[in-house]
C-alpha cells in the first residue's frame, strides 16, 4: 500500500527533475561542442597568423605576453557564452559581480 504512494510521489517529483537535468545536459553539450569548434578555429587562425610574422616581431609579442592575452580573451568569450546558455536553460539571470550582460 505504501509502495504505491512512494511510486506515485517518485513518478511525479523525480520524473520532471530528471527531464530537466537531461535537457540541461543536452543544451550544455551542444553549446560546449559548438564553442569548442569555434575556439579551435579561432586559435588556429591566430596561431597561423603569428607563424607568418618575422622572428623579431614574434619575440616582442612573446615578451608582451600576447599569447596569454589571446587565451584570456578566448576564455572570457567561452565563459560569457556558457553563462548566457545557462541563463536561457534555467530561465534565471546570473550576475557575475559588477559585470552587466
């Protein structure tokens, strides 16, 4: 008798929760794969353009840490896209300190 009540509770409470989790994972996976492809292409483009520069210019860019700056910018783009995707999936608005979207 109690098993029917427990099963009824689990089917009404856990079913939609599992559905939401799978939906969020699906959106996250598609976003991650798409972003990963985009970032790989951008990183390849930047790397190929740096490879075509004279060695003196590459040395100065290395001293100026331009490679780290490019990685920081790409990480910021990925983070912003992931936060925006999470906001769309959950329906809430995430605030990152003083950053306004």
